[in-house]
C-alpha cells in the first residue's frame, strides 16, 4: 500500500523542518530554512517492491501504527544535506505545515527516482512515512508480478492493467510526439539555413577561386578545394553543437527518467546529415564558379 503515484516516483512536495543539530546554510540555522522534500506514504513492503535500498538504521515495519511513536525514513540526500554530518538517525523531522508533530528518523535509504513524467525534477530530499501513521487521501496497491492475478481476483474488478499503463504513459507519449514534430521543424530550418549559407559562402570565395584558376589550378582542383572547406565547416559546426548541446538535451532525463541523455547513433546520423547538406549546398556554386573565367571570378561577378 502506498500513496498514489509512488510507484512512478511521484508524490506531494512540501516543506520540512529538521532537528539538524549545528547546521548552517549561508549563516542561517538550517532548522529555519525548511527545504522542500517529496513525501511518500508507504507500507513496510513498499521499499522492497520499489528497489529502495536501506543504507543505515531500519525500514518501516508493522509496529509503526497510529498509536506508536511517529517515525520516518529519509533519503541519503536529505540526511547528508539537512542533518549534522549526515547523522539523521534518532533526530526529529517535521513534515509539511504540521508544526506540532515530530517524526523520529529511524532509517536512511538510497535516493529513489521513478519513471513518472517529471519525476527527475522533484527534489532528491525524500521522507518516507508509514500509511498507518499518516494515511494518504488516495492510495495504490503495489504487488509483485506473480501476485497480480490472485490479488485482482480477491479485490474484484478494477482498471485493466493495459489501460492503466496506457494512461500513465500518455504524458510521455504526448511530450515525445510534439518533441519529434519540433525536431523535424528545426531540422528543416537547419537544412534550408545551411544550404543558403553554403551558397553565400562560396560566392564570397569567388575572388580566391579566380586567383587559384589564374595560377593554373584546374577546375577539379577548385571544386575539391571548396568541398574540403565545406566539409571542415560542417564538422566544425557539429563540434560546436556537441559542445553546447548538453545545455538542452541533459534536461530531458529530468522530464522522463530513464531516457538517455546521449545517444551516439542519433548524434552520428544528425552530424552526417548536416555535413552532407553543407557539402551539397556548396557543390552547385562551386561547379558554376569553376566554369567561369578567372577574370570574372576575381571581379566577383557571375557570368550570365
């Protein structure tokens, strides 16, 4: 049993107060800063089903009932950042706006990132509380794959799993579809821009090409010179894009956890396409320039 969205790494985000000890952030006592943290309301077996690993202390157990002392489990990021020397065990934590209820930290677990849309943008600070001590408004039942059929039979008819998976994947599918449309539009603009740039660039080389022709260079040599320069310019553009690209594509895994930030195959395909467009865009004006008289090239005027 867990709060709705827990299996996707989604949960309510609220401020917390920690009995940090002697902790300061920018000269301010950390207890008064109240950072944001994701709140998960779970049963003891949820950690195993989600693959969340115990680092120190203990997990929630069946004894953590409503009448027992309030306890919580925190993530490593919360322990390291908001407790003195990362020693969270035995210290208190307040969740949300309830300033009269302190939970004692009994365990520290590994940071958990689910596959939900936007889960990667949630704070790494996480607080886990038992559903018996803080019942969520809405919840979900998590069962291992082998227990789906008998559990479903016991609980009665519910939402079919294919429909549930399709509904959960809908935001990511919508995002991926429109991101693909945007990518195609940008690719088209890049192709048109490269072709226009290549033509203008070759036209600017006409005086240089005229001098080469006057010095005895053959037409094939002039064309080869232009094509080599075009390929070098294209490769240079790819390298610049690869250098500044992470500022954009590294944000994608934050929206869709599990999505690779770097795909060499896609990068190679795009690089090959752009360099090819640059070369083809320069080819026609290069051939046209190679057929003109050197004097016309030096003068910078194309023959009719």
